[in-house]
C-alpha cells in the first residue's frame, strides 16, 4: 500500500506539471508587469524536473518521492518561487513519511508543514503581495473545514477555492517582498504571479483527487 500511495504522489506531480504547462505563458506575462517575467518559465522548469524526478523515484514511499521532486524543483527552477516550492514539497513529504495509509491528521500535518516551509524560508507576511497571500487562506480554510467535520477532499476543495479568490484579491495589494517591490505601482490592479500559480496548482490537485 505504501508503494501505491507513492504512485499517487507521482500521478499528482504529473497533474501539477500539466496545469503549469497550460498556464506558463499567462504566468510569464503576469510576472512581466512588475517582475522579471520569468515566473512561467521558472515554474515550468521546476515542475518538469519535479515530475521527472518523482517518476524516477516511483516504487518508493511518498516521502522519498516528494524529497526527490522537491530537490529537483528547487535546483532546476531557479528563482525565488522554485526554492520555496521545492522546500515546501520536501516538508510535506517529510510530514507524510512512509505509511500504508493516511488519515486526516496526516493531511493536516502535510498542509501545515508545506505552509511553514514557505513562511520560514521566504519570511513574507500576509499583505506583502506574494504567494503567501493565497497560501495562508488555503491552509486556514483546510484546517477549519476539517475542524468542522468536512472530509479531507471537501476541505481541499474549499481550501482551493479560497486560494483562488485570495490570489485574485492580491490585485489590490502593493508588493512588499521579492523582485516586484521596486515596481510596486505597476503591479497595482494585477494579481501576484506566485499567488496565481499557487491557486491554479491547488485547484488542479483538488479536481484530480475528486475524480
Ligand atoms: P523571481 O522573483 O526570483 O523571478 P519567480 O518569478 O518564479 O521568481 O516568482 C515570483 C513569485 O515568488 C512572486 O510572485 C511571489 O509570489 C513569490 N515570492 C517572492 N518573494 C517571496 C517571499 N519572500 N515569500 C514568499 N513568496 C515570495
Ligand atoms: Mg520572476
Ligand atoms: Mg527571476
């Protein structure tokens, strides 16, 4: 059963790759407004490498697959978002470990570890106009839904919807962290690219798990 769960992690990484590939151009254009325009290509390089590394590690545990995927993501993406995603994927994998089945408590631990990795490494605060502005509503909604008795799939679906609207709402913010900061005024009226890609990815994961 541990190997089957590993296979699911590999399939999930392929979904993450696909949704980034579908939106690569859009993410690049968004980053070009006030950043350096490489968020599409950077994410693309990261997810290509992560999916391939996960595939190469298939047959092993979720933790090992996500470790390989996260390391590849950080290494190949370059850029801030790649380092953050890579470390978060590794942290989620460590929280999930090598088990024969997973409970809601494991899902809580994985989402919490994922979010902590990003805030500890990036040190962005809510309102800084980064992916954290989509990540924290995602985490908080996920945990609150589970507290309220929702299944993990229902909680994920609600959390993904919260991330998507929070990402759109970053359009009203001025960037305070990252490369977009010097061009803060240009960024007003447009959402943060890292928040948008986060929203896209978690929605795809939720749809995939529900199907
Ligand atoms: P780079 O900024 O190095 O070119 P990307 O373009 O791939 O990297 O990613 C930019 C995104 O990274 C931003 O839109 C923002 O969401 C995210 N980001 C930047 N700095 C931070 C940070 N300190 N914490 C969290 N996210 C950040
Ligand atoms: Mg960039
Ligand atoms: Mg860059």
